[in-house]
């Protein structure tokens, strides 16, 4: 029995790296009988290793900024296309059911997130898109399929648990706040006046606010 156990762990060692990273999904091996009980194994060691590798699922390396050891979910809060909105809610619900921490990036709230997603995947794609530990898992069909097969939990192995299910006290779960500098107008008053350029007026000149995004919002300092 000692020889069989030694061979078993020696062969599994060659695939242990990807398994630990949670990005290769092994099949579950159960009810292997002990030789010391006088019973032969139900499946040979070679067949176990071969089946383990052949049933593995690998995902392409596509790492968004800050996503090498995290879960990143790109979504949209716009309800113009109902299916897209509902698909985002589906993945959000699944991640919430596992109580894991994840970074949600709403492309409709922040154009930088949209450009970030397009650069990562090399094209104009629509959310939802899920990334785990620097790997592109896919959209709602891929994620739900993995969950139904019981494999999504393997991918989330090692991800820190979410400390709470309550919404953020700083933004109520929106992750953005109205800019304090311009109150969401995207315009602030310049120290310069029209009088500096003309003899007809001394009205302060409005200029674009540099503190907020295209929607007059700033990232919540508590969430980000």
C-alpha cells in the first residue's frame, strides 16, 4: 500500500500547481479501496491521472488591471437591454451566494471600465464578463454552466470571503458618489474671468472639472 500511495502522490504532484491556483478543475475521485482490505482498486492509478487531466477545464489568461489574485466582474446598470441587465444580476447573485469578495466594475457608470474591458479582451464586448485570478471565465452562459456542473466553486477556491452582505455605508452599494467639487455638473468656476481676455465682462469662466468622470461621479473612497 505504501508503494501505491507514493506513486499516487508523485504523479499528482505534476498537476498540483494549476489545481492550487483554482484554474484547472479536477474530477472528484471517490471510494478508492485499500489494498490492505484485500480489495483491488476500482480504477487504476494511470486511469485516474489520465481522466483527471482530460476532464480539466483551462481558461485563457486575460487579466484586467488589479485582477491577478482577485475576482473582477464587469457589469452594466443600464436597463435599456433587459437581457443584458438580467444577465449581470445572475452572475452577481451567484457570486453573492458563495459569499466571496469581488470587484464589480460598472461600464455604464465609468467609461474607463468599458475601455479597460475592451483592451483586456481585444474587442468591443458587452457585459457581464467574469474574470477570476487573471483568467477570463466568460459571460452568463459560461458561468451558469460551470455552476450547474459544480465547477464554479473550484475556481473560487482561495478567494477571500466577503466580510459582510450589507451595502457600503459610503455609497449604498453604487460604488460611486456625486463629485463634491462640481456637484455632478462637471463644471467648476475658474479663477480667470472674461475680463482677462476681453473688456466687456468680468464673469468667472466655467471649466471642466478634473475630479470626476464623464457622469460627474467619483469613485467611492470606501469601496475602492
